[in-house]
């Protein structure tokens, strides 16, 4: 059975697709067989990343490890209730038993597909920009003390997904919040968000990782379908000290996923 790694956050632009691309390529370079399903049917960022990657490899004649793409297709009659579940399950079946991991990229909104993916997740990775505006979807914070007052909409949705899994007798979701676009400056905000996350993680049960700093290298290779983890196979990834640090950030996220039997090859 493939392990389902779901990248979700109802907040748009939090870094779901960016993280999903880097985790996918990290797994591929570690020798894992990876399938991906893009549930953001308008943007299909993750799917396009792998199309770009295939094109790059084909036109250059390079053997780049790549993922299989599973598709959710809507039926003729979308009035039929429950079609999303059928489409979601058949995308998983399309990838079949041939993969070790299925990476699912969710849209930045609550849709029937993203609710299904959250309920099916073995691991849920929620990237979070280092901002109280993004934090607000996870929990409400007291303006004077920065203490968490209570969970808010996204955490409640994850809570519902957890309940659904428990009722079905499945293992609990391993939930990881990864801070994203951390800046080298703005230490005050960084510390405040960090404290609020520590507080919340104890209350609602997730682990959090430092995640990715804000770096151009995480976005500029997208048209070629590459990431910094491809540095040994292509010349496009500049050999710079900052890229060594960037690779370490991705490595730390992959380590924190605690995937049984995975030996990191990056
Ligand atoms: N760590 C980072 N460093 C630099 N740029 C980043 C980083 N993370 C994300 N970005 C950029 O921020 C924007 C939003 O990121 P991304 O598309 O991954 O978010 P998303 O959560 O998938 O968004 P959506 O909800 O629209 O699907 C993109 O332009 C991306 O290149
Ligand atoms: Mg996205």
C-alpha cells in the first residue's frame, strides 16, 4: 500500500505546491517510486512541474527520475452526488500498487476533493507562511499575549478528517506544519509565530518543522521541472553555498516526515 502524503492548507499561496515538488524529487532521488495527484484542477502546478520535467529530460536526453501522474477526471454528469469520491479513488487506483508514495497537492480552498484527501492522508503536510494572517486559519490568537485562544477553520477541518479516520479504524494522520518563506530578518515576528505554533502544536497535535527559507532557487527552476535536488544530474543548478543550505532545509523536512524504510539519497 502506498503511503499518502497530502499537502494541504486552505490558505492560498502558502507553499503547498513548492513543498510538494521538493518532497517528490527528494523521494525520487532516494530511490522511491512516486505517484502524484494534483487536486488543484485549475492551476495543476504539481502536474505541470512533472510535465516540464518530462519535457526537459526528453529534449536533453537525460535520465531524470520522475513521478507517475494520476488524474482526477470529472464525469459527464457532475450533478450525480458523490462523483468526487469515485474520481478521487480512481486516481489512486490509476497509480496502483506500483508506487511507494502518493503525493497529493490540494487547492488553497476547501473543496470536496481536498476534504477527501485530508481524510485519506497518512501524513498531512501544511506549509505556513510566517505570518499571523496565515496562522489565523489554524487558530485565533490573543492580540495582547499572542496566546492561542482556540482552533479555527482549517484545524477544525483536519480534526473532522481525523475523526473520520478514527471511525474507519485507520491509523491517525501524522500532521506536520512546515513554516515557509522564513526570512533572515524580521526576528521578532518569527519568534512570535514560533511561540504561537509551539502552543498550538501541543493543543491540537501536530509537529512543526522550520521548513524553507525564502529563496529564489525554490521557484526559478519550475519551468524546467527541476529542483535544487537535481544538482548532480544537471548543470542548471548553480554550485553555491546558499544552495547547500537550501538542500539541507529540504533534507530536514524529509527527515521529519519519518518515513519508515526510506534512506535519504539527497
Ligand atoms: N520558500 C520559498 N521561497 C521562495 N518562493 C516561494 C517559497 N515558497 C513558495 N514560494 C513562491 O510563493 C508562491 C506561492 O507558492 P505555491 O504556489 O507553492 O503555494 P500554494 O500553497 O501551492 O498556492 P495555491 O494555494 O495557490 O495552490 C509561488 O510564487 C512560489 O514560487
Ligand atoms: Mg498550489
